[in-house]
C-alpha cells in the first residue's frame, strides 16, 4: 500500500496485533513490486495485507511470489489490484468493504434526515436573516414523517442504510435487479422497478457500484421524473449519474442534491454545480476517515488471524460475484 495509507490505517497497535499472527516484513510498506526489496519480500510472502495505493498484483508480481496464497485488503474494492492472474492462481481474497460501508451508511441516513427537515437551506437563511424562524408556517413538505425514501441497489451500504432507517416513520422502496420482492421485504423495504423508485420517492439514495452496465444508470429521464423538490443523494460513484442532466434539473430548481461523489470527484472550478444553492457538495468524505480507519484495521487483523489459524476468511471476495461488486 502507499506509505500514507499505512501510516493512517495500520497504526502501531494494529501492526502489533498483526505481528501476533504473522511474521511481518519490516517497514516501509511495499508500493512497487519491481524493486529488489519488494522481490526479496515477495519470495517468501504467503499473505499480502493491502490498502489504497497497492500496485496491481499481476502475473509478474505473482511470479516473484511463489508462496503467496492470500490477500487481505484494508479497504473496500479490490478491483484496482487483484487481477485475473490472482484468481487463476487461486489466491484467497478478503476485503474490509463491510467495515467501510458503515460510515457511508451513517452519512447517508444523516443526509436523508437533514434534507427532509430542510436543515441546510434553513440554517443558511437563519445565518443570513438573523431573526426568529416562523416554524408554525413550515409547510407539509418539511419533516420526515411518512416520507418515501428510495434505495438504489442493495449493496453492503444500501442494505445498511435500509437497516438504519427502520426506526423512522418512513416508507422505504428498493430497486435491485438481483433482489427478490421477498428478500427486499425481509430487509425492510419494498421492491419496485427503477422508474417507480424515482417517480415515487421524496429522496433517492444511490448505492450502485460503478460497472459498465451502471455507468449513466441514473438518466435524464429518471431525474426529470422525480417529484418536485425531491432529493438525490449520491455516495456511490459520480459516473453512475448522468451529471449533465443532473446539473440541468438542479439549476432549474426542480431537484435538490447531496453529492459526496461527482465525475470527476473534484469538479472543475467553473462547473455550475459549485454555484447551485440547492446542491451540497462534499469531498468524498462519507467513507472511513480519521478514527474510522481503526475499524478497517481491526477487520483486517481479524481476517489475517483467521487465515493464519486455517479457519478461512469471514469476509471473502468471490470471483463469481465480481460483476456485481464495486
């Protein structure tokens, strides 16, 4: 992984815990498999603990690592470094995606509730006008009682969002082509078709992984079908949404948006979304940060311990499920 990743995620207590189960190669971490030091380490390595900034574990890296049998990833997606050569070798793979899903889900639920209460724009108006708010004149569009929330994709994050929404007086709709009506009901939502999800929801929260089939999935047609003043929350990937269409509908004042991701993640300085007062842009902060990295490290340590004990991973990544994973 990148040195900065190791310093943030694998702090001394986590390294000490790993060292109780594995013989660790001394720091710094490997961020280039082509160096003499990397080749020497790979020659005896049985397990790689990876993170953001890991180079691809390709055929050349595997040729230098004849004993490698497993990869424990301290973040979510493994697409960037676990190559087809790993699957052909039969490398076992684990990911901390389930741990990284938790703060994203928490952020999402917070934004659903805040936008339902119109906290962001009302706080700005309060800051500007500096006088008492006539809360008795708040209209029926303010509040979270019996609002309809649509969840796009029953991913790890999407499922956690549905779970966290259960205590609230909300109707939850769910669209996921891989989830049956019975499974959706067991999660706490009602399965609907994609057009119905957008047409009926007061808030739509996007949790779809970016795959060739999902690029631009949230189309202009879906965006223009949303209820007036509905909210789009996107914590998935910016390219899942037709950004030009979204820009048009929010500039028209028809839809509000909370975007933790865009395409690219940092928009050009002159992009019109920066100036839309009905859009909240955050810098891809919903995922694990700060003390939340400890959760990733603890999961990785637990997975390494299980693997070293011959128990197998609790959070394995399966090759046959990659087409539907981020």
